[in-house]
C-alpha cells in the first residue's frame, strides 16, 4: 500500500503520508496489497483505493495524510468566511445563516448535539470550527 500511495503522490505532485499508527489500530497491515484495475486520473485512483480500504484523508502539516475516518473526525479546523455580501444581498440574518448551515450539514454541532463543531457570526464574518470533511 505504501508504494502505491507514494506513486500516486508523485503522480499528483503532492506529498502524501500514511498515518501508520491509526491504520495499526484498525488492524490494517503495512504490507496490505492493493489489487485494482482502473483507468483515470491519479486522484480518482487514490479515491478508489482509500474507499476500498475504508480510509480517508485530511490535510495535516501541509501534506495529505491518509488515515481512518475516526482520526479524521477528531481533527477540526477553523475557517473564517466573509459573508457580508451574502447577508447584504439576501434576506438572511446572521441567525438565519447559522440555522441554515446547521440544518444543511450532516456533522455534529455543539449547539445542536452537545458535541462537535461550532459556528458563530460577527460583523459579517462567519467563524466555523468543524472537521475537514464537513
């Protein structure tokens, strides 16, 4: 698996690392063989490999890290979105924008579920802390 992932990283021109500790926890062997016949882009092949192994990826330390869904869901990132124009040109209020985001996403939210990401607005900016997949 390591060789296939390294090859795809080179083909994509990005650094890809494998979270060996997380894969060890789920019993995925270092020498797990990959049998896949597929044509298409390197990114499509990477997606297929990770899907077959029930793995995902996150951006960590400026590289793509192949890991488990459990580890990916534990790593939250913070994003600030400038929503001034959206609020000015729509009938949305800050509260309605937050409500819409909470309703239209499938992740856990601290305000709704007691655990998960957070979302706040101030001065036309929206501050979100959530997992990368969300």
